[in-house]
């Protein structure tokens, strides 16, 4: 039943990545859209799920006890991939597993984290720091062109969490990318954004 898995969130990169994973894995679920501007992430009901008052939150009903509640996007992604038995993340003994993890963490730490930092610095009026973080984000992102030299996807020939992490940040920064100078990245982006699961995930909070 869809209510067995509920995703609470909004149209943010962190939430979109989880929505894409759920769609790619064909996991029946319900989406609860929160109006962050109106403070719906700080209501008593939501704070009971996540005292930090942040999205996304995934709630999974269990027949063996209280529901599982996860409130960190990367933890949610890893949980979903582990439950999926080798889809989105190769099994531990698969030779391709270490590379898939490395590339996933590259995007979430070297690309997405500086992007989050630039957003915070912008809100604080720190323009010089913001520009530095924006450039660091873009430089790291464009370096991923090298991952695609002999591969269809970011971690090899299979679509993984690395591609989900990359897709949302590339979509957010697409207007800043010189696509003519990065043909492999352009080919990969078109391929990934055409996937039905990615399309559904990207519009989950519309």
C-alpha cells in the first residue's frame, strides 16, 4: 500500500533525489508536500517525525514494530539501495561497488555540499565566500566529465546513486555549464533526464 512508505518534502535537491530513487525502484509511496515558506516543517506533527525540522523525511511502516523514520537524504538513499538488492548500488561483494560508492560520495560531498554552503553564504550576505563556493561547486561538477570517458553512467555501465546525486545538481546548475565544452556530460545528462523514473521523481513535488 502507498501509505506504507511516505515521503515528506518539498522541491529541493535533497528531496528530489529521494523521490527519484523511489521511482527508479518502483516503490509504491505517497508524497506529502510541505510548504517550507509557511513553516509547515516546524509544526508539532512534523517535529514529532524530525525534531530538526528539515526535509526530506521517509516513514516506512513495519509489521514488526514502530515505523522506521529516516531524516537524512543520503541515509535514505543508502537505505533504499540496500533494500533493493543491488539496484542503484551494487552488492557489497560486487567489484563495481567501491567505485559506485566513491562516485556517489564525490557528488554529495565535493559538489552538493559546497553548493549548500554557497546558498547559506548568500543568505548571510557573504558575497565573496558565496562566489568562491559557487566556483568550487562548478569546478568539481565539470570534473565529472572524466568519469564518463569510457562509461555510460557516472560509476560505470549501470545507473546508480551516483547518477541520482549528479542529476539534481546538474539540473540546478545547467545554465552555468558550457555544454559545448563538455559533450560527455551533456550526453549523460540528456540520457538520465529522459528516464521515466527520473522524470517522475523530478516532478514529485510540483
